[in-house]
C-alpha cells in the first residue's frame, strides 16, 4: 500500500508547495489563478492562468520517490 500512496502524496504536496510559493511571491512560472469576470458577449466567465512547471516538477518528484520506495522494499 505504501508503494502507491507515498509517491502520490509527495507529488501532490510538491505541486501544492510550488503553486503556493507562486501565489505568495507572485511568480508567474509557479502561479495558479482563476479570475472571475462579468459574462461577456463571447461567453467568457472566468480566466484561468495555470503554470505547468509545478505540475511537471511534481510528476518528477513522484517518479523519483516511487523508484526509491521500490529500491528500499527489495
């Protein structure tokens, strides 16, 4: 059970940490923001600016932690 949850939780925690840092320090590379707008004639209700770098770093951390867990369980 640890083989699945530990990499998943470390990946999600890393993503949340980087998105949090991006929002606190206003860094566009690590920023996650949703801006609600008035409904316009083209139907745009909200604008989403989501950086992909924290997502990629979180996936890499998850894969590394998975490898470490597999090596230690053998």
